[in-house]
């Protein structure tokens, strides 16, 4: 499984995959907004082909979310909104007793 490969074989340990792991919940929350905006754009452009809209929507969502994860992965730790709260919830940077 992918979990085994991640833990045991150190596969997918690139900065993009680490960022995607860290930001996956944010992607989960934001991708419907990208879908909604894409649908509005396609309606405005007059695209009527269902298969073409599906293909473009898929490319748009993956492209925007990959860019989002890449950009957030470039931020220094603690320099994004809510970082202290998120870090506390994840137990990052907390002193162990």
C-alpha cells in the first residue's frame, strides 16, 4: 500500500509530497471552490460538451491545487495564517516533557 511505501521504503519523500500531506485537509476544503469557479467560467465561455467540461475541470482542479500545495510548501514554517494553532494541533514544535 502507499502507506507502507511512505513509512518503510521512503518513497514519495519529495518536498511536493510532504507539502501535499501537510496541506491535504486544506485542499479537501478548497477544491469545491475551484470546481465552482471553473463551472462558472465554462458557462460564461459557452462550453456545452459534458466530456470537455469534465476534462477541463479535472485539469483545472489538479493544476490549481498542485500550485497551491507547492506555494504553501515554499512558505517558511510558522509564516502562514493559523500556523501556531495548526502546529499546536499537530504537536509540531511543542516541547515534550
